[in-house]
């Protein structure tokens, strides 16, 4: 390890001993720079270069002296994901494929939502991955088929919006971030929180806590801990109206029952301007009846909640079917007329396997499957990421 750093060593380093600087918190960065002989003010300079100006090379930090730029390069590395390509849906959704340093593939999905078709503009939501694969093994989710390969580092979680932001057209920016990509975010708790702190930091990515959402299958202790540490939005994958149903599709229910999960949601200190979102994947003939809807009404009592109905996104590797539009509307009507805030999520990016439950198996060489795509090419070698 390069000498001079504090005894409290960061968790992530290159084989050559240089520290992954983007995985450091601001306090860790400050401590390490002071240990190398710097004054504290330099940490904020470097921090802003990393997150606000999104530099990829210490040499570009022009208000840092040449001596310190060289010292930074000696002790730290600016790690980035390797861009593989971009798949573009007919509805404007874009799926970004990345390789980690070890060559493992992860995916991020950028979803546009036009609020005013005449004037344009609106939300641009990025769905971020937090793990390579997933250990939760929900039966309706393709990502679970991969199993858990490893947790993503803080830098890998943060780099997804950072690297995408660099190549967006002028006037286009990411407005919302949802931790709903590959993996169970709360299973990678420490790295997730480290990344979220950068997302929310005014000198980091500067996102409002109202625009950041963390999804979970229901890791009860981590849910409690997250709400104590950070004011982000919480989304819970429910997907059933009874314990028996949920056990069939979500193995995590064996560890934390649906009753325990819902009681935790009642007890969480949810801000009066916020609600917990309950994601409910509707599967034809399984959990889409009016009887199911009636049970959901009862389950939501005492919880500041809204229910997001997600008609199942079919794929060849599952026998599960998507309910008809009228079934979903009847389910929604039953909830809304009984005081439960409820919406039906529009399916986005299905033609590029970017819809809910479809992430993790993209093969960028199979153009026929995904339609229009940008495939790997030599132009990506310098880190540029073209969008078709």
C-alpha cells in the first residue's frame, strides 16, 4: 500500500494499492489527504471535481497544484464502469450496459416521462443497480436467476448517474433516482448508504431526498436503520395479499413475515409529506382478484401508503401471465374508492428487456432481440458512451 495514509484504511483499493477515491466518504477523503500532508480545504476541492465536474483524471483538476495532482494520482484511482452499449426502446427508455473491472455486467435504465407533450420536459428517472445479480430469488424476477455475484462498491453505484449525465444532450438531466435495478439495495446496506450520501450532498450530486427512492423486498432491520439515517423515499415489494401467496413468490417471507413487514411500515417515522410505496406485481390468476384487492385495503390500514400496481412483464422463461388492462383497472378502482392511493405503472422498455423484473440478462450482440442498439465498438475505448 502506498505510504502516508491514515491507519483507518478505506475498504476498496486497486491491486497496485491505490485507493478507489470515489468509494470514500467526504470525511474519509479529508482524513486521508490530511494524512498525506494536505490542508483540509483541499478535500472539498477534490470532492467537487469528482462529483460536480465529473472529471476522470486528476490532471484535469486545474485549481489543484501540479504537485498535489501528482500525489493524488500516486495514492488514488478514479474508478469508472466500462461502457458496453445502450439499448433504446420504442418508448424512449434507454438501457445502459456496463462492465465492472472484473468483466461482470450490470444494467441501468433511464426512463423519460413527458409531463406536457406540447412544451416537453418532465421527469427523467434513472433506475440504478446495487448488486451484480441478486440473492432474493423472487420467482417472477429474472435478475434472481443469476444469484448474487457480488455487491457493488459505492463508486459503482454512484458512477451510473455520473457517467450517464456526461453524455446526455444539452438541457437533459436526471431528475429522479430509484434504487430498483439489479439487486436488493438493503442487502448491500453500507455501500448503498455511502453512495446515497454522495447523491444527497450539496457538494456531491445535489439530489433532493424527495427525488431518491430505495426499493426493498422487505429486509426489516435494514428498513428501520435506513429511515433513521437518511430521509429518502422507501418502496416495498409486497406482491401478495396473504402470507401464503407471498411465501410462494418471495422467499424472504420465510425470514420476515408479511405481518412483521407491515407492522414495521406502520411504525416507521414517515414524514407527513411522504408515503411508503408498496409495489404490487399483478400476476394473472394468482393475486389479481377483487378479493385480493379487498385484502390489500385492509393491509394498508394505519400505514401512510400508496400502492403501485405493476402488471407482470411476461418473458419466455416464465409461465406467469400478465392480467388484462380491465382487470388492473378494476383492482385499482376497488382500492381508490376505499381510500387507498393507487396507480398503475405504465410498462416501459419491455422491448429491450428493461421493464420491471427483466434486468440482468441482456446480450448486446443479439440485436434482433432488442431492436435498435448501440453495440460495443472501438469508439468506446476512451469512455465515450454513444446513444442511438
